[in-house]
């Protein structure tokens, strides 16, 4: 089989999400709301009939992914290249705290994919490592399947989507954020990725 569809699924709500804190590589836990979001999304995601699920190694993504794989009986693989953006000195802080200590820098980070928080990664860095996962699947070294679901994080999903669609770097900030337990669907045709759905999810 050859890879024809990718579904990029963000994890459910975490304790850091609920508190308005920036997570990055911090290993936060799903809230009860987050667990329920994952359960609620399963019927919709099952309709994609994924052949394989690959998850970030951060537990909020793995726990979300496991809700799906245990329900539909699909193999789960873990790959740390699907981790969220490393936010360096900002990890664990609220937006207000970052703005107080680094005035204007969050806006700069949002608008320039080349810029990284102090001690952290740029969006370009994140896209590079995430694209390696997709390139490995396209290389066809294993029978991965026609549809693969990547369970990951909001920042990674937006940057990977921009990279796979070959958007100019200056246009990357035009992609909006991904809500908890929402997803992006990409289809591959004639050697190029096409966007089928963005920030899709179950109502309620």
C-alpha cells in the first residue's frame, strides 16, 4: 500500500490548556474533559479507517491516541519527532507572564516562522522534524497503509500542514489554530498534498 491520506489529530484538553499555560515539551495530563473529547471523536475518526496511528511520545498525545486505537484495533507507533514545539524559557508560563517578561515577542513568534522563543524551536525547526515522519512513510520501507493518523499537537499540526501544502513561509501564520481533539485531513494526488479539511471536529 502507498500513503494516500494523512489525518493530523490534536490531543484533548490538558490541565495546562485549562489553566492557560504554555506546554511545549512539558508532559501535561489530559483533564476529564480531554478524555471525553477523545472518546467523542472516535466514531468520526474511525470512518477514515486508518491503517496505522503514530503518536507523539508526550502522554497527552499518547493517551488521546490510545482511546482511538484500543477502540478500533489499529496499531499504535510512538515517534518523538511529533512532539509539540519546544518553547524554551516560555514553557509552563501563561501568555500574560510571557508578555510581561518578553514584551512583543509572542506576537513576533506568531508572525515569523523563522523566529524561536529563547531556548526553544522555530516553526521551521518543528516542520523539518515532523516532515521526516511523513517522508519515512512515503519512502514505503514498511507496509504502513494508505491512511495514517498522526496524534500530535496544535503547533506541530499547523506547521506540518503548511509544509506539506508547500505554502510560502510568509503565509504560514495565516493558518489558524487547531482546537483540542480537532483534526486536519490531507489527501495525496499526483505527488502533491491537498487540503481536504482543516480544524474539523465533532460539534458539542
